[in-house]
């Protein structure tokens, strides 16, 4: 197994890509700390993992609470004696162009899509430094490498987190702590609601998927989970500061 005896901490792992990634990491041998602000959702994912004979624990964590997030990461690293993988996945999608997005919604986008990743990565740094290696995966989006019409809050913050990830990668490469940005395209989860609203409904979104994405379909959570395992494992050991785009060719 690629991740045997490693410890992974995953945020927003109660559903969608976060849950699929947590389950995939566990199947490769990692002990996965499944966190979500929805305690029941985190517990359900952890139960699925353990029912398959793999290792997981669930924690209720609100990533917008700095102290709670830092404490959770510190406690895991101390109790398990190590922290090998951080997948900081939490985010929010707010639709609208400049005059349609409230300042409060832009602030929320920044807090979830950029700031929470900064806080999580900062907390993970010390235990990874002690053990001489680590992999930090931060979820951006293919909206971080292109621009979406009428999605100013989302596109702005997804570009920002990609820049932040690359800066951290440059700063810590000599310490063998790797930082990569996961950049999914359209995956068929409820997270797409903002795009559905912006495009005028589910039918319009599906039409866009058929016509604008070269592969002509949504991605699956399992396809994104495979990318997460790759970034977490030694298969990507010479890779840092990368925007790992998995989007069916949309950004071509």
C-alpha cells in the first residue's frame, strides 16, 4: 500500500470530493482523520472506512475557527506521533459578478478558500518539519488557472490560493515538505450549486458540460480521489508547487 503507517488530516471530508479522498487515502493504508463542521457527516465517512477494515477517526472541526482548527491538527500530530498528509479541502462557491456579490460574501470566500488553508498549513508545518517530510494538498479549482464569467469571488480566491500554495512550496522545498494545489473541474456534487444558479439551472449546466468540456462529461469523485492519493504519496515525491488540474480538458 502506498500510504501504510501514515497519518492524514482531511478537512471538509463529510461529503463529495473530501469524503472520496479520505476513503481513498485509507484504502492505501493511511490512518485518516476525517473532519467536517458537520459531525454526523464526518462520523458516517469514518464509519464507512472502518467498516471496510481501514483506519479512520472523525472530528468535528469548523475551519473558520482558527483556534479549533489549529488545536485539532496539533492534537492529532501529538497523539499519533506524526502527521504525514494534510488535505485542506474546505471551500465555498459564491456566484455573481462585481455588483452582485456582497462584501460579506467576498469575506466568507476569502476566509474559506484562502485563509483556512493558510491556518491549516501553518499548523501542519511543525510536525512535518520534525519528521523531515510531508505532503500538503490544498484544494483550489481549475477556476484558479482560468476565469469564470460572473464568479468574481470564487475565481479571485481560487487564483489566490494557488499563488499561496506555490509560495509555500518554494519556501519549504529544501525541507522536503511538499505543497501542491488540487484543481478539479466540474465534478457532479452539490458544490456546483453556485454554477447552476449562475448558468440558469441544471439543464444549462449540463449543456455547458457537453459542449465546452473536451471530454464532454462531469468528472467523478473517484477520479479526483486518485489524484489526491498521487499527491499524498511518494509517487509524486519530486513534485511541489504544482497546480494539478483534473478537469476533462476544460482549461485547454
